[in-house]
C-alpha cells in the first residue's frame, strides 16, 4: 500500500489533509479527505473513496477527485501507477481470494 499526504488548496479552509494512494489488497486507488479538526477531536472524514474492492481503478480518476481538494504534484499520476505496478492486486493470493469471495466477486482467471 502506498500513501501520499497532499496539501489542501488555499481556499479549502475546511480541509485538514488529503490522503491518496494505492491499496493492492482491494485493487483500488483511494482518497480520504479529512476536515479541519475541532479542539480535542479527531478530524472528520469528509470524503472516502477506494474503500471497497476495485472502486477507483484509474489513477487519472483519483487525481481528478483530489484536484478539487488539494494541490496535486505534476508527477502524482505516474507515481500512483508505478505503485500499482510494483504491488499489483493478485487474486491468487489466499487472502485476496477470500476477500473477493466474501464480497461476492467472481474470481478473475
């Protein structure tokens, strides 16, 4: 799994952090947008995509969502694709097969 923390856009004072990355276990890219925390509280999750099996399979789709909330480095799409290639979703791994079956997904050949 990879994870990058992105700086919120200047006009998004309601955003504390934007986290993006690749989750090989679920075979998806993910984005989590955290709101500005109140005193003595954890930040609220404002947006969470990529938390289910193969939700975001294209790095460009993830980057398009992230650009609404954060400053996105020019090379982020490339880095995310490299992360996916370095740690691909492998259905043949026993845990991934079990997760796919629990989610009611048809195993890939």
